C-alpha cells in the first residue's frame, strides 16, 4: 500500500549561528583586542627605542673621535653656518626618525646627549622611557631615562640607577 499525498517532514536546518551566538563571538573578539592592542603598542615602542640607542651610540663615538683631535668635546651635533661653533657634522634626527638628539654640558671632561621623541611620534607615550640620555663625565658613561619634559632638563630629572628598565644591559 502506498500512501498517496503524504510527504515526509523536512528537518530544520541546524548548521548556522543564532544572533546571540554571533554577538557573543563579537564580544569575545572585542575583549581580546582591547587587552592585546595596548600590549602590542607597548612592544612596538620598546622596539623603537633601539633607534635612540643607535643614534646615541653614534654620537658617543663621534664625540670620542672629536675629543681625540680637540681640547674639548663638541657642543653641537651639526656644523654651524658661521663656523664659530663647529659641530660633529651629524643630523639631529635618529636614523629612523623616531627621536631628536641634542648635546649639552659639553666641555673638556664630558658631555651629555639626549634623545627625545620626535614630534608626532608614538614614542611620546613611552612612559618613563620617553627621554634617553648618555652622560660622559671624567671618562665614565652613565645611562639615564626620564618621562615627559624638555630635552635640556636637569640630570636630577633622570633615573641613573643600574636597574633602569629603559636600558637593556
């Protein structure tokens, strides 16, 4: 006997997502992004410090070459137009442009060179590592760091301790 006119029921499709499930997935992704993005940006800033390290090291080496031929360290990175204040002939920008350099306290026995974030650089949000400074005094080098402020800030504003986290040693 055949049943004429009867149809077998079609099962409901169960392969998709409900709106609630999709909203939960979006919320989880947003939460992960909110946690991961700041950590990622901090890692980028930390890696960009190498630009300052490279520039400060280049100035340090140029200062030692300069001092070998002159009675004092150079007071300027660039050469002055009037040639009365000769400098190292270097640019004031770091190689990748994330920092601007300046020389201060130059004399017969030492100098200080400071790297500050270039205008518009995300390095300005680098916490206590915004400003990096190398100080040469009496043949000894010191490495310091400080938060926001002017490039010509006093040495007292800088952290010169051996446990300074801004300088990997």
